[in-house]
C-alpha cells in the first residue's frame, strides 16, 4: 500500500471513530424527547417564579413563630458613593453568636467600622426599620424600589429604610438611582454576603424590625404603595406596644 493510500485509510478510520463517538444522527422520535425536556424546564421555571412571589417563606431561615430575634449586623458601601468593596458581615458578639465573627484581630466587626460612605445597619436601629433586598437579574424589582421610595417619603420621620441591592453591577445600580430618583438610602451587597446571611430567597424581600434591630416580621413578593404603607403602620403599632411592655 502506498503512502497516499495509507493516509486515506487512516483518515477514513479517524472519521469513523469520530462518528462512533458522536453517535448516529437524531431519529424522528428524538423530537419527543426534546419536547419533554423543554416542558420539564418550563415546570421548573414556573415553580421558581412561584417561590419568588410567595410571602413569608422563610426569610432569615425563621418560622412564623421565630420572631423577636436580633438582626444580623452588616456594613455595606453606599451605592451612590465611590467606595468599592464587599460587605462586612462580621458580628460583634462572637462568644454567643453562631454568625460570622472576625477571622483575626485585624478585621473589625461590621458595626465598629467607621468610614465615610459606609452604611452600617446598626445606625438604623434607633427607630423601626424596613430593609428591602432586590436585584435585577431574572426579575423586575426596580418598580418595587419606586414603591419603597414613595413610602419612605411618607414615613421617613418615624421609620428608617434601607434598600439593599444584591450582586448587580455597581454602574447599573448608580444608573437606576439617577434615573428613578430614589431618595431612601441604597447600599450595595456586591458579593451577596448580606443576602446569604439573611437567607434571602426572592425579590423583593422585605425585613421589618423593631427599634433596637429586633425582627418583627419578613415578607417576599411585590407590594403596592398601600400594602407597604399598611405593613409600616403595623410595624409602628407593634413597636409602640413593645415599648410599652418594656417600659
């Protein structure tokens, strides 16, 4: 066999091996398998959408009865600022807390950080507090922050608000701030550490806390201005009752 014939034979064997590896061409019956796969994916997406719109579904990993617990501490960059960096979620009470503690003496707990353009959740514990977690990936939560901004304007003298973006690009968050004209404080949870700490499972997620940073309740799902206003009013009433009971 000549060299050229041997080369053609080698190429033919290589092509055959490739066809064996790739398998035979799809049969007409494969269309049914493709349809089943697409239908299964649609079911998964619908279930995920239902999860995102379900209220009171375990934010903070708590049951309905598991309220009156301290909110985890954190510090994040103000979204509109030039400060870059991940959230600090190191807790102050390391002896009794099961939450993250400073890894070494050089890392200060979140609520001991004192830097310009840092939002510390502890600074918002002087009054009732509403935290709104949101993101844009696979969701449409921008309109909910319009709602938060409107309600913030109504109750800003009595209630603290914090809008916390999770893992979106900083430039996108700043663009939304400019375009939407949001007035409430907006923080940036760049790496999702705060979201993970609070076990946020959907967008938007709202956390309601008494003065002192004690959990009153949480909810997942869209709220109208009227609905969020009612939640804030209920938080104010519950805070007054709690203060009266303590006093």
